[in-house]
């Protein structure tokens, strides 16, 4: 029943009048019990509110206090109600609701405080303070309960494993008030490939759809939820993309002289991580020992691996076909490299052709073996550093396997090829040939005849 309250200025109001008014059916009996007998009529001013109820915003889990200030309350009573729930919470100093989080207090009957501990989302709404005059006097304040964002793990996607070329959908279920904003980013900071034509730095919305995913899309994705209430939260979802092994062999033909070391290389890509090993053409698996040393170097991204096989002190039996093999749960593949014999670098002491003499009149030497044991050969490149006056150094190194790109190393106990007269610390000597000496004599003779003719 709608409350019927009335009041005038300075009128005589018996206390029992409030009991006969229908303030609320549920509390009439309780309030009437507060008056045991009719009191003599008194002269009083009507009560009134002195200040409005202040609207309050509070994060969930905190405590809040709403104040209702009145004067001239006299024998009238103050009640608190939750407007949206149509529930009477307190009357004077008595708590009516069964909610244990709600209490009431007052400041000498001048300000009545409604206390709500551990505020929850359901506490949000309008709160009414009412005085039980004949015509009820009311005022309303608003309690806004804000909730920081939270991600539900049970309703959100977990780490995913998908095959390359398939689609994947990632979902992030977020709660909070105001409604949180959701965006997706890659943990490594790279772009997100939504499909073959759309690439973005971040994606907004609770769901991230990736179409025809590739190994380049493998990694961790972050779901980030924010609203006006700190702190922001995030969830890390790892996406693994499975695919069978693939091989890339930069050089399938490798030449190396007898007695040298050589390193063969294969590059693989596979996920999950593949098993790597080397075999000979007869299927025999090669194990680390004094002859062979196999190494696998993980690259970036982690599904890339470089396979290396070093063969020490190459002999005749080491020539032939080698296989690098990679296998995982998705498949298996192999590649072949043929090792063949080649001639070692040689020192060429012969003079260059006379059509291109050096400025000094003595023909320059061609490419020679480095006598100081430098890594010009070991790193598979020629020593072409320019000497003085912009000319190339005479001590350049020949390398027969630069065409293949593979490297081989001269063993410590190896000997110099085709240079029996050269020692480690000696320098090549220049020995003019007979033809060069004859040519020089002819040139001198020609110049002499020309000078005689001029003098005549």
C-alpha cells in the first residue's frame, strides 16, 4: 500500500498516528511496538532534511556510508530503503533486512548513516531516506558500484595446437563494470595476420579469428581487458602450429682435398621439434666420434634448426653421399649432399704475361698459397685485401670450394702442396725466366739504336 503521510506547520500530532499510517505493511507492527501508550499531545515543528544525500561511487569489495541529515525529527522516525529492490533496510536504529552486511548508526539523531560492508554489484542503485510524517518526506541518493575487469579462465580459450593451414578462434570472457574493452596483441610485438589480406597491430573484441594460419603466426597472444577501474588484466594464450619437417640444403655438391676437414650444412623447419641425424648413402647413422661431429643449432623462430656435420681428416672412404634427416610426429624428410675429391690450393710462382707488366718492370705473381697459415682458406674466402697504392696484395689465397660455399680446414699436421721449397716463415722468391731476360735485352738494344739515329 502506498504510504500516506501528511504534515503541517506546528500541528499537534499524536505519536500513535504514525502507527496507523501505512508506511510499509512489513514494519507497521514493529513500529507500533515502539509506542507502549499514547503520549500527551505536544507542539512541534515538522522535521525536514538539511542536506541532500551525496551520490557515491565505490569499487566492489569496499565499504560505503550513506548519510541522511534531518532536523526537528522529534518523535518521528527515519527509514532507509533500496528503491530498485523495493526493500526496507532500516527503521531508526533497527535493521530490518536480513543482509548481514548492512548496519545503521546516527549522530545524535541528526544524521542517519547507512553502512554497507563489502559492497557487491547487487548493491548498486538508488537509496531512499524517508521520514514518517503524515505526508512522507523522502530524498534519494545513488550508489554506483564499479568492478575492475576480470577474465574467466574456464570460459576463455586455453593454449591451442593447430595444423598449418587451418583456422583458429580465440575467445576471452571478461566481466566488470563499466563493461570492459577487450583488445588482442601478439606477445612478441609482431603484426597479427587475420587472413591473407588483413594484417593489424591489434584487434578489438572478445574473439580473435585467424584464418589459414601459418607457422609465421605461431606464438603467444595477449587478451587485454580494461575499463575505468584499475587494474587492467590480461590473459596469455599460446598458439602452436604443427607442420611436417622441411629441408633446405644450400650446397649439394661439396669438394674437399684429402687430409682436410669439411663441414656439411642442412637447414630444417619443423614443429613439433624434429629429431635430427646424419647418415651415409648405405643408411648407416653417423655418431659423434673422432671422425664425425654433428651439431644442431636452434635459430629464430625456434622451429628453425641448422644441422652441421664436420668430417675430420678426409680420406678416400669419406667421399660419397651424406644424408641429413629430420622427422617429427607430422612427417619425415631427408636431403643429400655429395662429397667429392678436389685439388688443394697451389702456389703459382710463374710470372704473368708480358703484355701486362707491373710498373716496376717485373711481372707480378698470381694467386698463391698463404704461407702464414691464416684463415683465408678456413673461412672459405680469398684474401683480397688491397695493398699499397690501391693494388691487391700478392699473397691471395685460392679456394676450390668457394663455388659450393662449404668450408674445409687444413689439419695442423698437413703439409704444403706443390711448394716444396717454401717454408712457413719464408717468402716466395721471384726468378726471372730466360725469355724475360732476352726481351729486356732486345728493348735496350732498340732504345740504343734510336738514340744513335737522333744524334746523327
